């Protein structure tokens, strides 16, 4: 890796990876703060702030921001997640100073004009409505709310119509001053970038960022609870999500969980895809995933199927979970490792993907992780570790179930929980 790291006197960390064969640069600012850092009365404000950052500063109107970056053929965007927020751009190498200037402008001099705020609230209300009308989106929100009931980490990132309507510029500034500080921010660039010149540009333009928060940042410790949330809708298909408490980023079994998710439902060769879709034809979409957070995680299986297939689908899925706790082939591990390695290497061919990867690693581990080190961690995963992990994940924790659509024939959660602790139950139900 041709990665350089500099910590500026302001406390801001700058990281670059030079790709001299490229003509473009992907750059951005990543903040170790997201929807999880909101207080009780701030639900949705992290996402609103991300929107408002583009709505005008002391030097630029919203239209100026859009036109200046697009006048040079560049792109500008942002994203909010549970634990992070990012603002990023992609430009040709000659226009890096402009991109740095715009990013610094929106992060240090946004005005949060009342009229712009009113309009953007309306936009977000439409976004919330669109999400509620999209079953394969809303099912994940419902799942998180059940898994972490009554906690900030379980709330939808977008907020609610009631909370969004009530936000004021003062509330936005308060969240900003508490979370957007140099000790929580990383400026990253990948592509045709010169590290020294980039550091100088960042140091000059981001000098106004506060070094420490105005008050102590909010971060409630996660408590996985589990539960059942269902919404019967008149839809063509049923969306089903079954999950368990996974592993946090820093836990020993994190990478093991990633491999297990890949083996169970990471592609067309995975167990769930082959058994549920190809062999039995019970659904058109099925996959497994593992999300890691700073202090918890989620291991889930998502399927989309017809309501009439639910009585057969669930037992077959549970049977595959049980099989994973009994036996896993070395060939499956090798295939999963090969897929992860390919994803890592392919990501390095994209400056945008590489900048995001570096930023995430800096926030999680405090340093970029070289690919050989990543593969070395994966190399230590054995069949015994995977089967042991599967047993603990699927049969020693309370499940969470979320379902939307024609779900009248979906078994009660109590029956599914029983199936997870009763050998042989799944096969009988599938056969019946």
C-alpha cells in the first residue's frame, strides 16, 4: 500500500493513497458519528444535517455548490449511517483544491437558513414516505427496532415525520458542535493525489473546525434484546428477515462471522441460494449478512417469497442453520476467502472504494489494514471455529424476526424459537 498518514496540529487526521496511473481523485471527510450519536429529541438530525450541509454557506448558495463542482465535471455527495457520516467528492486531479474548498465550506460555514431548512424537511418527509412504501427497505428498520428495542441504535436513520418537522437551526448547530470535531474526523483521498500538497490544502481550509466537542458526545451502550415485528400488507411477496446478535468489529469472531455469512448466503454457490432457491424453488431472493458495530452486531438471513411458501421456507432456512453448526467443508471456506480477497483487490482499482475502505479502517482500527494482514486473519479460520460459532450464534441467542407482506401463514416466533432448539423439527416441518 502506498498509504501516507499525517495528523495535523489541529488534531485532524489526513490519509492518502497515491495511484499515479489515474487522472482522478476520490476524496472526502468521514466523521465517527451517525444516528446513534443523537439524543432522544434529535432522532433524524444526523441525516438532516447531511442534507443541510449542501444548502448554502456564508460564501456559496446551494446552487453555487452544485454548479461549481459540476462545472469541472466533478461529483459531490454524502451519506449517513448508524455510526458514521461521510461527505465525499470525485474530481480530476487538477481540481482537488476546489473539492477540498467546497467540502471545508459546507462543514465549517453552513448557514442552515430557515427557508432552506423548511424545504429540506419536506424533501426528507417524502424520503420517509418512500421508505415506508418499500417493503425491502422498511423490513430492516423494523428488524433493528425489535433487536434493539427502545435504544438509539435501533431507530430508523431518517427519523420520524414528527421529529423532522420540529428541528431548528439551533438544534442542528448543537449536534454539529458536539460531534463534528477534529478528534472524530478523517480526511481521506485516493487516486492521483500528492500527500504533502493535499495536507497543506486541508490544513488551510479546515482550520475552523473545533478540536473538542462542546459537550460530551452521546453513545448509549447497545443491548441486544430480540423480538418479533410483523406487518400484514396486501403485497405480491412476503419480505422475511430472521437474525441473531452478531459480533462487534473488534471481537475475535468478527471475521469468522463474515466467512460464515458468505458460506450460508453470500452468492449463487452459497448453501441457502442452492437449497432454498435452486433446489426447492421457495423464493426468488435469499441471502445472509453480518453487520458489525462498535459494540454489537447482527447476523441475518433475508428472503423474499410468496406468502404460501412461508410454511416451507422457514423450516428449510432453520435446517440450513443447524447444518452449518454441524459441518462445514474446507472448500467452502476457501471459496469464501477467495471471494473476500477478490472484493478487496477489485476495490483497490476504484479510488472511491479505496478511499471509503481506508476511512472505515481508520475509524475502526486507527490504521489502514494491509490486504496481506487481512488475508492472514482469514487464514486462521478453521471448520471447527465456524461450526462452533454457528452453534453459538443460532442456538444460544434470542432470535429477531421481521416480516412484511402476506404473512398470515408465517409461524409464531415461539415456534421458530422452538425449532432452533429442537433437533429434527425443521426437517419434519419442511417435509410436511
